């Protein structure tokens, strides 16, 4: 009888264990079922977070790529990359796939070589947008005159004029460096009367001692094959492609034919800019009326363009705070400035110049463009002409002569994630 009871008890206990196990499994399944939505949401959230991060970095990469296109002018949407013109509409507008994200960049031109770039990147249904505003990094090139007075024609000085090619500070307070020639001429230089000329670190000297501070028969080539063709210094500086290589004035050997050419501009550009600014004068009377209307002083910061003989040429009574450019030039090279009076800061350009008078002070530089067969006589009093690299490299002056500005790259001036 006892063995039979043992068997019955074992079966009962085994059944109880099975029930308990099944209850446990049911309980665990309940927990799993309860937590499954939570786990699913966490997985989805993790995936969305990863997609969002991918989309963000894809948009950031796209902004960098677009900015690089604008800065280097290389269009990377084609293979191999193609060099485009500055400001070409294809630069900075792009679309591509990055790390599985679809990216589009749009460019908006704000003017003055400023751009807004908007990158939109989508990954797994998540979209990130980034906006960046680019501004140009501008290197201002100093105006490369060869002397305090730079002339295509012969130059003579008389009276007590002092021509100083040493480098003066822009406030006219002191010499800051050795500077350049006092006078550079493609023709001859004659230092007469009691006039003095200095330069290359040497203070103005009288005629008997001045030969080491001026340059005669100046050669405007650099003895370098700049365009790496068969010739060296083979082009006239005339705004033309003389050697047919598709480049203009890249390997010159002569004095520039006119002011526009000198600044790398199309002939007529400077006159057109002055016309637009209301600072073009066809007659001496119109110029004098303009000066009178401004209190008897030529305002600083202007581009003044004239096509007439002027006698006397009066700048005013006060040295301007901001440098200006004044150009007196005709297509035939016949415009003459005579008897220059008063202070002027900036660059004075005329076909010919006759007499910078006793009360004149020109801080910056003087250029004349008439051919060497036409002489220029400077000075019949105690006038002063002083070279100043600070004046000639002034940002405002360079803006008047835009070819003197070189965009070396771009920088972000604002950046944001668009919600």
C-alpha cells in the first residue's frame, strides 16, 4: 500500500510545479507585453536621435562645402571640379547625399559679395536646416605708385618745392619707413632752383645731392615671365590681350596708357563711377562750384573725375581726414592741372601737371599719364609732396578703386539652426 501512496503524491507534486511554472511564464509574458511599447518607443527615439544627428552633420557638411565653392570658385557638383567666375550663380547651390541623408543647399545673393546659404538635410523622416551668412575676407592692395611723384613724361622741379618719397604716416605727423623714390619718370628728372627731393629713406636733398633719390627712364616690366609663355614683359599696359593668351595686361613692359587701365578696369569705368556719384566735372567752373558748395574744401572720401584744364586747381584749406582720388584725364591725354593750391590727402592724377604752389600739401602721391614727350614742371614755391603708404592702402580709397580689393576667402558672420 505504501508504494501506491508515493506514486500518487509524486504526481500531485509534479502537477503543482507545472502550474507554478506556467503561471510564471504567463506573468513574464505579461511583463514583456507591458514593457514592449516602452521599449519600442525607446528604440524609435534612439533611431530618430541618430537620424537627427546624421541630418544635422549632413547639413553642416553641406554648408562647409557650399562655402568652399564660393571661396575657392570651384564647382564641386561636376567631376572634375570646374573653376567658375567670381560670384557665379552655380557656386554654393548644391544637392547631394551624405551618410544616407539627402542634402540641398540654396544660395541667396545679398549684394556686395555677401551670401546667405540655407542647407536642408533629411534622414529617416527627420529634417535639419542650417542657415549661414557669408561675407568676403578682403585684402586691400596698396596703390603701387613708384614715387611720391610718378610720371610718364619728363619731370622738373623748381622754386622751393619739397618732394619726399619716404613713407609718411597718414596723419602727416612723422616718417614711418624708407618708402620709395621721390620721383619716378619714364623720361628725365631735373631738380632745379632751391627745390629738394628725397626718398628711399633719405630726407629731401638739394639738386647737387639728389641723384640717388629719383628714378629716370623707369622700366615698368619686372623681368619675369608672369604668364609662363614664350616671352617676358611682352605686353603694353593698355587693357588689351596683346599676346592672344586670353589674359589682359598680365606681363607688361610699359607705363599704363590711362588711369582705368592702371587700376585694372575697363576704360571709362572710373568716369562712370564719378558720374553716378555726382562727382564728375566737364568744366573747371563746375568743379569750383562744387568745392564752394562744400564750404570751400573738397570733401574727403570721394572719387573726383575731371576732363578739362584747371587753373588754378584749389583743393581747399584743410587736410581731409579721409583720402580721396582726383583724376583729370581726357582720351587724348591733354588735360592739365596748373597752379595747385591747398592740402590734399590721397592720389592726384592728371595727364600733365604744371606748378604745385607754395601753400600746397599733397599727402599720398601724384601721377601724370601724358607721354614722355610732354614735360611736367612741379613747384614754384614752398609746396610739399609726400608719399604715404597708409594713405594709399586706406580701405575707403581702395573701395573707390575696386580692383585694388582682392577677395581672399569668405567668413561666416552669422550661423543658426532653423527650427
